[in-house]
C-alpha cells in the first residue's frame, strides 16, 4: 500500500515541477514586460527632457538674433553719421545681410545655429493709409492698391477689386454706413453672413485681419504657385510712406498712374530694380534718384508719399538646437538717430 502511495507521489512530482516552471516563466515574462515598459517610459521622459531643453535653448538663441538685429540697425545709423552720408535705406546696406556680414563678425554660438532675414516694412504698401482720419479715401493710395490688385501678380476682375476696396474702407472708417450697398461690408453684412465678429471700424492691428474682410480669401492673402500674397506686399507697420529703394517690383509697378499701360508700369519697375541692385549705384540712391528713370520712360507716378529711408523693419529668425527649430518674428522701429533706442513693436515665437 505504501509502495502505491510513493509511486503516486513520484508520478505527481513532474507535474508539480512543470506547474512551478510555468509559473516562474509567467512571472519572469511579467517582470520583463514591466522592465521594458519602465525603460520605454524612461526613454520617453529623457527624450521629452531633451526636446524641452533644446526648445528653451532655441528660444534664447532666437532672442540673441533679435538683439543682433537691433545692433545692426543702430550701427547702420552710426555709419551714416560717421561718414556724413545722405541717409538712405536699401538692400545693399550694412543691415540687409543680417547674419552674412562683411563689416562685422556675427556672434559665435557654441550651441545650435541661427538663420535670419531682415525686411524693410516700408517697402510695402501701408494698408492703414488707405483711409484718412475723417474716414475718407486717400485717393492716391486707393489708386495704388487698385493697380496692385489689377496687375499680373493678382489679376483680379474689376468688380472684385471694387468689392475689396469698398470693404476695406468700411473696415477702416469709424461709421456703420457701407461705402457701397452692393459691394461694401459694414456690421450688418457680417451679421447676415453669420460671422462671429463684426466690422472693426478702426485700423488693422495685424495684417492677418485682412482675411476677415469681405473679398479677401486665404489664397489672395497667402499667394500661390510661388507668387506673393497680400501678406508679402502690404504692411500695418509704416508711417504711410513707401521706400522706393526697397519696394518689391509689384509695388513699384503699382506706383505708376492708372493712365499708363501695364507694360509701361512693369518696365518702370524693372528698370528701378535693376538700377538699385547695381553696387555702383548704392551711393546714388538718395532723394529723387528715380526721377530720371521715370522721365526717360515718360510715365507718371502716383502722389503717394515716396521716401528713400525707413523706420520699420521685420525679422524672421530661425534658431535650431539639435533637430528642434524655433521660429521667431519681430517688428522693430528705428528712431531718427543712432542714440535713439530701437523699439521692438512686435515679437512672437511661432
């Protein structure tokens, strides 16, 4: 009888040992999963920490780029005073190369890299100058904007142009009376369209507000097929004057009075760009230098305020630490002398 029991125990032992082995393997599998998950979590946290650190460093680097921009604009004025030059601002000047300078060595960065472009805002069309303080069109500015919308870069139909011009005036002037019953856009229009905003009846604070206005869609604002949009050619940062030394070809063509053909307007614009891009002419880009070009072609220019100097500049700064890019956009206002502090009108990290 005892032999039978011993045999039974001997028979049960392999089964028990197998069960224990399965249990041990199961526990080990669970532990392996837990360890792997813990390691994964640690890797995620480590990566997140690196990304955060790179982002913080990138923001600091972008801010350094902003300070370098302020230095360049100040130094440009100092050079004009030292050399007793007739002040003018153009893209052949000290400030225009930004981080690609021959006259000054850019700051060295031990961490990351910095790229940037500096643009003269006063080479663009000053959209807030379209309407005066009494809410009336400034006719000469209306002419320029109408021609810009008509020219090849946009090629809008006359009715669309009128719709935009009327709607812009309604947005900028202080009253609630539409400039045109059919094409204007005051408070009632936006209510009827079930917009979640009303007509502003004040100047644009940012250029992005244009997309809220009747007749201006995303395509017109952003451009397409490598053609510029309104965001590239208009500005809210200006004293109302257009710098002919930095205005893009589209704005230059729009300065020609509507009496003259599109071909003549574009020829004038291209001749102006060709002349001012020649390094031999940099010292000649002073008051009225464009008059001989205008007279030779026999074109007339609009009566908008044309200048050769600028006070407003925008900088697009890209800082990169590792693989993390940080983009910053700034608008700066320069005073009349090198002693005036550069004012940062707008700064945002995108």
